[in-house]
């Protein structure tokens, strides 16, 4: 997601408490996401797919997995800070836009949530 940035740009203090997932195609790490659980809510972050593999379902497979994992835990709400131009992608998985928006690195974001108690 930030190929022009150093890897330190995407590191978080809480990385050691997160659940980290990757999708490999032909032994190549193609898509990644991290899940951070705090009580009854969880945030997925650092969700990215290689540019050449975008639009081929890799991210969809990984996001479905993260939703399933969160559903199996005590999580009631799953959320992310989605790039505003990608909100439609997340909506397909049941996430809804909130009124919380911000800009980072010149990109507009919107917080999106999914109520996992609703099935």
C-alpha cells in the first residue's frame, strides 16, 4: 500500500499483539492484513495486495478469512479505516461507513464497521 515508504512507516507498536495473515500465490506473498483485537471489537489494518494482483480476488479471500476469525472470537464489532475510494469494496463484505473521516499521506479515509452479532 505504501511501496514508496520504508517498512518502518507501516510498523506499529502493537504489532506484537496482532494476528498477521498473508496469502501466498506460487510462493509469493501477495496479500497481507493484520487483525488487532481489543475486548469486543477488532480492527484490521495494513491490508494490502500487490498491485499486479489487485482485482483478482486475493484481498477478498483474505478479508473473508479475517471476518471469520473475528466472528469466532468474542468480537462484536469489526472495523477499519478504509481509503474513501475503496469503501465500495468493503461494503461488499458488510462493512458500513461511519461519519468518521480523516486524511493521511494525502489520502482520504473513512472508518467502516461491521456488526458481527448480526450474522
